[in-house]
C-alpha cells in the first residue's frame, strides 16, 4: 500500500498543479494599467462589439433562408439567451475587476489548465474574428468602387489558387488592421475616442434606417400572400435564434476592460445591461423595417438594407447605409484589437504565456508589445488566408468560454471567500481589525470536548464564540439549516463547496449527454423511440437533480457588487443552451478545435506550467509559524516560532491579548 501511495504521489502533485487556483491580492483595484473608462465608454465598447456587420448582413440572411419575418422573434430569443451569459460576465467583471475576461474568471474558480485553454481559444477567436471583419470591411468598400481594388491586385500584384488561401492578397484588409493597431497602442483613451466617433455615426445611420424605413413600410409584406409572418414555423425560428445568437458575442469586451474602468463594481453591470439592450433593440427594429419594406423572399443576403432602399427607388440611401456599415465594422475591429492584447497580457502577467507580452508601456499604460505583435499576426491572416472556412471556428471558442464562465459563477458563489495578503514577518500583536480581512491557510481548532475542526480563514477563529451561539447560521457552501436534519448524515462531512463543485461537473456532463441525444439520437444514432425517450428522461433528471443539489447549499450573500439572479438556475440554463449550440457545429470544426487545443497543451506544458506565478508562490519557503490560543473570555494568545530547515520549531516570542489566566478553550496553528 505504501509503495502504491509513493507511486501515485507524482500524479497527485501534477493534478494539484493543473488545478491550482489564482490567488487574488487584497486590493482588487491595484493595476499597472490606467483606470480611465467611464460607464459611457464601456457601454459604447459593448455596443460597438455587438452592432457590427451582422446588422447589415445577418438580418437579411436569416430572414430569407431561415425564419422569414419571424427573424424578429429569433432575435428576441437570442437576446434572452445572450442575457444569461451576460449576467455571468457582469458578476465576474464587477467582483474581479481584472483584465482577462473568461480566462481570469476560470482561473480563480476552476483551475489553471482550464483557464489557459479558455484563454488560448479566446486568443484565436479574436484573431480570426478581427481578420474576418477586416476582409468584410475591405470587400464592402471594394464593392462600392465596383471591385476596382480586387481587379487591380489580381492584375498587377499577384493571385493564386491554393486551398485555404485567398485568391489574392487583401492588402486593404491588412493595412486597416496595422493602422488600427498603431492607434490602439497610443492608449486606452485614444481607443475610446475612436470608438465613440464610429459608434455615434453607426447609431445615427441606424436611426436614419428606422425612421425612413418605417415610412416605407408595407404590412402586405407580412401577409399570407407573401408566405405569412413565420413561413418556416417554430423550427425555423429556433434555427434562426441559434444563428442570431452570434450577433451578441461582443459584450465580453466590457469584462475585458474592467481593469481600466474607474468604478468597475458599478460600471460593468450597468454597461453590460445597457449595451445588450441597445444591441437587441437595434437588431429587432432593423429586422422589422427590412421585412416590411420589401418581400422577405426577394432580399439580397449580401447587402439586404442597401438593396431594399434601392428597390424602393431611393438609391442615394444606399450610400448612407454603406457609411454606417463601414463605421460599424470599424467598431468591431477596434473591440477585437482592444480585447485580444489584454487577454494575452493577463496570461503573460500570470506567467502562463511569454513574459514579453506582460510589459506595459510607462507612458500609454497599455501592453504595446501584445498589441503590435498580435495586430501584425491578425493582419497577416487577413492578407493571406481564406477565412470563410475558419469563421465557424469562432463559435466554438465563444461558446466554450461562456460555458466555463457560467460554471465558474456557480462554483465561486458557493465557495468560502478566499483572498491573499502578505503577513508581517515580525512577531507583533495583531489587532482584531487587521485580522478580519485576510484569509490564510486552513488551520485546525481543537475544542475541549469535540474533534478537531478545519476552518478556511483566520477570521473564523476570531468568531468562535459567536459561531457557538448562532449554530443555526450555516457557512457558505454548507447545507442550508432546513435541509440538515435530512441530508446531514450523507453530505454533512463534506468540505464547504465540495458537493457544489461535484454537482457542477454532473451538470455539465448531463447537459452534454442530453444535448447529444437531442441532436444525434434520431438521425445519426437512429435510436428506437423507447431508448431515445428513456435517455432524455435520465439525463433530464440528472440535470435537474444537479441544480437541486446545488440549491440546497448556502450561497454567498454579497451586496456590494452585482450578482447573477436565480443561481444556479440562470447559469445552468446558460450552460445548457451553450452546449446545445456546440452540438450543432460541424465535425470539421471539432477537428480544428482539437488541433488548436493540442498546440495549446504543448505551449502550456512547455512554458506555462514552469513559469506560473502560482507555482512559484507555492515554492516560496514559509519560515515562520504562529501558535494561537483562544480563551473562553475571548482573549487570544499568540506564540510565534521559527521553523528551521530540518523541520524543527524553536519558540521565539509570545504575545497575549486579554487575560491569560483562564484555561485554554481553542487552539490552532498558522504558518507564515
């Protein structure tokens, strides 16, 4: 048995390293970046990230091919689903105002390896997204000049016919990315001013489209003669919702910018709600106008709005729409180039990515190295590659990040709060006012007539008398008092938050299983009706049971920052919806995802795991130990001891707070 334990020890240590959590410093507002963004700045960043080329292209495509005029309902459903994910991002952005978005949120609640993989996927998502928008921007501008730019490039520069490569180098797309990267490297305020200008023009054009479009509206286009309001039925509406969901994926730029917000606790939730509401309203109203102006069957998917005005005899309005489209795509480009370097910076700052990207320019207070390097990489992708085959890859990274963030909300909500502060090496008396905030390592408290108990924080030790008087008040992550008589024997001995963490794993597994049966059970697997129904019932019960098991535990009640309502129901519904959309992705997308994950694992095990700051913190020697005695009168005795290299402990000093004459009631030891 001893040999088996020694053989398993390296594997256990490796698992501990892969799942270690990020330790947050006491001052959450401390940063090397510049906190200068207001609620308005964050709101316009969110609007710019969501209201892009999709407003001018996606509305016509979904209306014609998927849902008809009922694309309005599709956008409503998609907006509600996006709101579930946005709630989770808003809570984390307000509670942990650090850059890194989904990467950071996963690191503090799930584990290091999972956080790295999320960050790794978000990096690729932003690179492909920015390059794709740049090519769309170039193509739209080129179409205004009757494709003169493309013809000149193919005739006088070069063209090629190679799989996965573009037919010609898109110099215009690459150029706009390089120019935008240079502007963003000047500082966050320059980026914000540019986004203000483009967002204002874009919203002005949207207002023009709505006012002029409703003047040209004809209700006959929704009549039965034209196919009715929902010609594709409920299935078409739901399929359209799955496509329209990706129109709202830009709101995570707000959480990525929380480290540069003046008041993130207030600004992040407010900006998220307002920007998502404005984006949803814009998509719904533009879809309404578009399908009322012309019959939905005759829409041009590539330029639906401009074509609709042209066919109603107002060709000049197409120029206004073109200006709005270009400005909207500029805002999306800025948001991609704004978010990407900050995620890279957060990973490099934690030691998981190359340290050169963690350097912040002392003048502009932005990670210039990350901005320029990844801006050039993005420009190279736009220059050379045919990104149409890679665009679908965007969705899997986004959905995976949404899933992990929703799971992290549940895990962190039911975990005892843990923060980190550096203890003073000198053995001096510590006032109670200084002892309450920090959380140190778990220590053992031995009572006269009870077994030793493990507590997570030093403040718990100082409130022993109060805890004994208020037994009915349960700690975070423990069973609620009303369920203790029924489930205490089964779950009472588990550590706080342990049952919740296991339930979250069960929740994700049951979601994947349920969605897989729904998507593949009748078609690919060809299951009999009884088998299909039985599997649906089993996995549905497992999903509901996991939610119930989480709900019977005590959550954190934090009134200082925004919290997701109806936990665990809200993040659980978000997980289920995200997994369902992932199941609809093509097999080729999953293959590409697997290859990119494999490359990320090589980077992590080759560099990140060895340079992780959390790993280096674990290796730091702990040369001080303190022994505390809590007396029945509430007094505290502290004995500080030096720990020798060979493990021997030598007492160096003792300090008494209160009367030392009473017998000892509680004892515990703390290492410093």
